[in-house]
C-alpha cells in the first residue's frame, strides 16, 4: 500500500513550527536549569520529531541537519555534555537555521552557514566527551528504501517466554537499523516497578542491506509472534531518499516537496488543526439542522393555521441550532495566544544581551484563545511594545541597582479572558514614563495647547498620538523608527483598544483589549433618516432622550450634552453621512453615548431598531475605506447596513463639531 | 544485610557488605541463549557501591535483580553496575537497570555501567538501551572484579 505523504506536508510544517517553538523556549529555560532532565528530554523529543517527520516527508536536508542537533541534545540528556551558554546559543542558532530551512521548503542545508553549524555541533559533542560509537548494526549512511516501524509490545509478553529484544536483534539481521528510538518514559521508579511487565516501546528506521531489498511484509514477519495485543505500525517511505544527495534531489513522488517548492507558500495558505471531537460536534449539529429544516418544510407545505404553534416551535429550534452551529464554527477559529507569545523569550534574551539589559520575561495565560485572524495580526504591535519595554522601559542593571531595584528587570506578558474580550497586558518594572518631557514635547509639536489642563493619564496617552515624534524622547519612551501611533492603529484595526498606565520609577503597563473574534459582532441597529446603521455594542455606554436642560452649544466646541455633570460632544450622524433633513433641535431626540479610550461622544440618531448579531463584511476589499465606517453587513430583512467605526466617528466628530460651530458662528446662526 | 550475614535471593545468592561471601545457584537461562551461570551480587564498601552481574539475566532473574537494585539504590550513593561477565541482559533486567538509574538520578546520584562486553553493547545499541543507560563509551571488557568468592 502506498501512502501519498505529500498531502500531510502542511500538517508536518505546522507541527515542526510548534516543535521549533518548543526547542526555542526550552533552550532558554535550559540556560537557567542546565541539568533539568525533563527539559532535556523535551528538547530531545522535539528535535527527534522534526528529524523523523522531515525524513518521512522528503526533506532529507532538514533531517540530516536536525540529526546533528539531536545528537548534541542526546548527549546533554545523558549527562555526557553539560548545557552551557555556548551550547545553548549554538542550539538556538541551529533552531533558527532549521526554521529558515522549513520556510524555504526544506532545502538549503548545504550552505556555508549549515556547514559551520554542523561543525560546531559536532565539536560541542566531542568536546563534551559524549561518544556513543555506532555499533556495526547501526550505521549512519542510509541508502535504499526505508521503513518506519513503531512497536510497543504487549505488557505481558515476557510471560509468554518471548523477549522483545530477540525480535529487535532479528530486525537488525533482516535490514540495517538506521535509527532506534526507545520510549522508556513509562518505566516506573524501583518502588513501583514490575520488571516482568513491559513498559517500553520502540520506533525504528530500517532499510535494506546494500544491494538487498526489504519490504514492510518482511518487517511484519519479524514481529509475527509478538503482534498479538501489541502495537505495530510498519510504513515504507517513498522510494530512494538519499540524504547524502542533499536538497537538490526530488523524491519519486511528484507530489512530494522539492528544494524548489517553497513550503512558505503552502504555509501561507493558512490552515487550522481541529480536534476530531469538534468536527464531530459540528456534524451532529448539521444533522439536527437538516432535521429542523425538513420539519419546517413539512409544516409549511401542508400548512394549516392550527399548526402555527408547531411551526413557531420548529423555527425556534432551527434558530437555536443555527446559533449554536455558528458559535461552534467560530470556536474552530480560536487559537491560543501563546503562538504569538512564544517568540518573545528569545527576542527578549537576544535584545537584552545586545543592550546590556537583564530582563526576566514571564508569560502568563498563553492558553488564552483568540480568533486566528486576531492572533496573527497581534504579533507586530505586541513585538513593538515588547521591544520598546526592553529597549527603553527597563533600565540598565547599574541604573536599577542605583535605584534600589533588583538588577534583573521584570517584564510580564499576560493574557486573560474578561467578558467577551481578551485582555493582554505588558507590564515592566522600569523607570516609567517621563510625564514632564512628554508634555513638553507635545506642546512643542502643537498637540496640546499651553494652557490645556491634562491629567497625567491623558499626557501619557499622548505618546499614541499620530505625529508624536520619537526623536526627542528616544531615551525615555520609544526611540524606534515606528511610533506608538502605529501600534494603536494596528490594535484598533483589530477592533481593540490600547491603554497605558505608568508610574514614575515603578514601571509601565500597556493594556490591550481585543474582541474574541473579528467575524461576528453584537450590535445595536439605528435608523438615521431612511438608512440603518449598526453600532458595535461594546462601544455603547447608554442611550437617552435629550432633555432641554442637558443641551448646550459652546463656541469652539460645538454641541454638547450634559450627562451627570460631564459635558459630552454631540455628533449628528445626519451630518456625518450627508443625509438631508430639515434643521431640528436635539432636544427630545435620541442620543447614543459611545466611548473609546476614555473619550465619549453622543451620537444623535432617529431610532433604535434592534440589537442584531451581524456578520462583518469588509467594505474596503469591495469598495474603499470610508471614515467612520468599519464594514457592512446584511440584515435579517436582506437590507445592507453600514457598521459604524466608533474611534473614527469620535475623531470625525471632534473635527466636524468644530467646523460646524465655527461656520455657524461666522454666519451668526448660533441661537 | 546489615547483620553481617548473607541472605539468599529466590534464585541467586545476594551478598552485601564488606568482604562477605556470596552464594550462587544456577537457573535456567532464556531459551534462545546459551545458558550461562547467572549471578547478581551487591558489593558495598567504603569506596563504592557495586552491583555485579554475570551470565544471562532474563525474566527469571528479574525479581532478584530488582531486589538487589532496591538495595543499592537505598545506599544513597553512586552505583557502579559491573557487567564484565554479563553475557545477556533481557528486557526485564534492562527495565530494572533503567529504573535504578532513574530512581538514583532523581536524587542526583549516578549509575554507571562498566566493563560491558561488545556483544552486549551492540545489543544495547540496537535496542536503544545504550542511551537510556548512559553508556557513553564502549569500555574494554574488564577482568572479573567480584570479591568475596
């Protein structure tokens, strides 16, 4: 039986990326605990999995290169080589190269960089005194067809008088064992050991002797007498894989990847691995939906008024199932935020080393799930914030000691669910923001007026302002080429918000609030003129009818309403969307109060028509970007409605209010 | 073992303590291998703790080996497993040695195999146990170091 392994390549690449992540994070841990046996085992298994998978999926260059890293890890696991900063560094470099190779389709292992690393890995292995000479039966040079064998004997096999070791010896006599992996993780401590109960298993990679042939059937025959109650998998690889031939060699399978096939392109297609259980649930729900549909159809076809109750009941059931189906389908898109967090330990380590900072990064809540789209687009802004924190938030060790702080700075990156949102916080214990300097800079740039009375928090928020130059505050706040306004824009593009808290001398905390998903939104539908708009529910504080005493017009600030002592700017959506209406006073009209990053605004509307859950359709991809609009949706009655962008509306409102007021003032139309 | 007398295992004599004698009793070896005189001895002196294995050690001897392993593990010291006269180690015996290594490793103690014969090394290598038992080099067969015979 031949198996087209190419169809699983994408899965392997995703798994390999996870293993590389494991390698990276575990290596960083290993620096702190170089003799941690569990960690070393984890590292070895990750490397071994990459090697095995690469060999199976026709990436011999990757397999061969990984083998060298794996050998060093194995020696470290056995205590023959001790993990040092140098060996960890070397293995991290090997991890980087592996990542590059996998992104590039598994080739490019023959470059000078790979040769250098292989030589260094071998030197580390020999230098550490590890030397397990390959016995005659275990040779390194593969040739011919290879067969993967997974064998876990029955627990009581020894009681039958058959020792599995004799089977392995026989396997070594019918072919050449290229690789042997013993899984002895289940062997208990002496106190609990029953030596007659088998608790080990094996994976072998076996090939035919030179000039000979070996079939999976021959291998199975070896285990014939042990196969009862045993786990035995025997799979042949694709023909003629010669790792020595390098990446330029294609496999015999036309579907299999070659050096010229960029795996990155495959990866870019994007895929999500879904637990079988989740798929089963979907299948069940779809099944129920089909039954619902059939019931409704039946009732409608032979409809009589006395069946109305049944029809209503059937439609209600259909609605329930549809909503559940929708929730579960959305659940499939949820992935752990740890896939983004995983890159930061390495980044912080390298950045700290290059900047002379000592930083202890703590990750919390990596399992918190977010929509895949959000997670992918979160990486850039978060990277920017983490880099900034190390670069400019946390002081040098000397400065920290002088300030009475521990030499090692603390950086905590946490993720947690809160209501319908995910909260991500990045907190450092550095010197915090310099409020006076930010204010001075904002003043110099005309972002604030000289007499503007701003709270400390409001001044801190100025660092997110577009045009807030980083040039003069390089040493205190940012210093990167890209400003924090870009971070804010990226987060807002995810329908999220970012806020900052900072205490001088104690540190800074960036708090990002993100929606769980970008695809579906709970909204409030509003009528303005003849048009229906949808406002995201999360931005709404309350709605009210304006009483006469609440309404004011202030020169230079436009229309305001007074809400429990707070003056809130009023924005007539009719003006924003150029809807022709007769002039009217807002008194007695409906106003919806929205908020974004502490800024509130009242939106004047004609009517609230409902609270729908809507599917967001991109306006930009089908038309163009429109200020104050984040997308469109199709309502239950088939009409198209625009979904309002609250941050954009608040910005627009401030400008529009000022313009209208100024124009009216000029015309003496204020009354 | 602390009273200065030898005690017998189920099949084999196990001796402990300084300059204590040992008793040996033949048992049936594994059917596929040439029977050899299997023996398991524990030697504990001021200098070291040694578990000396000889002959073919298979399923039938594993309980005794387990008992001996528990004893050497209980000393709280590093252990040398002398295999110079070991002709075969079956899976049951290897599980005991692996478990011994793991148990000792948890308290920072080492278990080292010495004098392993090339044939046994090869067997350990093709079965993956060489790694698991920390066999970092193939040592030349050593002369018998049993004492107290």
